[in-house]
């Protein structure tokens, strides 16, 4: 049986507070459509505070054909640092930071042009260190629409697609086997003579 002495119980709140710095970022799953919506940093436009770690996963609505997610930064004021080491916003063309990075910024600078994903999902992450700050954070508009730049899009197979593929494959196989049989019958004598000559 696991037991704790009084010293251990006293330390538990401090241990929890220490481990909270390593908790996985809070993730919000959002659906983008043709109507412009917004995400903001915590407490925007007030100070966003320290030790924040947040992620927004933005996916295009399934009702949009060949969609891409679009974002535009309308305001941003973060703690400046060398190589954005302290507080930073990053945008990725996919579902995680393993995908290509579209933009990353801190301080008073931010992308002024519209950014968009290649396909239907885009991820935005924000983190701030444990230092005090008096920065208001950011506001980002997002929406989704058809991406006309991608001309060829693969679509998932349906049950009908698989049925037609199976029937087509069976027909082709039947035709090939029939042709082989016809060729074999017509050239039966020639084939037999070849084996006879070899035996001689």
C-alpha cells in the first residue's frame, strides 16, 4: 500500500506546479468556412501573461470543394527576443510542427500578407515563457475557400468505385485468358511440333 508522510504531502502542490510547465499545449479544434472568424491570444487585447502554451488546429469545412485554410494577422504585439526564443507564434501547413512552417514571428513584426494551407488543415501554435510581460498578444482572422491553385485533387474511393474497379478487373482478366486460349488452340500444332523436334 502506498503511503505518504507529512513532508511528502506538503511538497505535492509544489511538485504539481513544477510539472505543469511541461504539460502538453492546450489544443482547440476549429472548423473554418467561408465566413471570417477570429482567434486571439489569452486575454486579448490585455496582457497575455506568462507560461502560456496553446495550439489551434483549423480544418476546412467538408462542404467546401478542394479547400484550403486562409489566415491573416490583423494585430500582433509580442515580447521581442533574439530568434523569437521567448514568446512566439508559429504557423504550420498541416496537423503538427513536423509539417512545413509557413511563418513564425514575435515582437511587433508579423506577416502582412495572407497565408494559406496547401490542403485542408493548418495549425497555429503560441507559447510564452515564464517572464512577466506587458504585451497585448495577437488577433488572427481565418476562413476557408476553394483553392484554385491546386488543379488535381485525389478523392477517396467509395463502395461504388471499388465495385466498378473489381468488375473491370474481372472483365480484363477474362479477356486476357480468352485470348491466351484462342492463341493456344490456333497454334497447337506448331507448339506440339516444337516439343517433338526437341525430343528427336
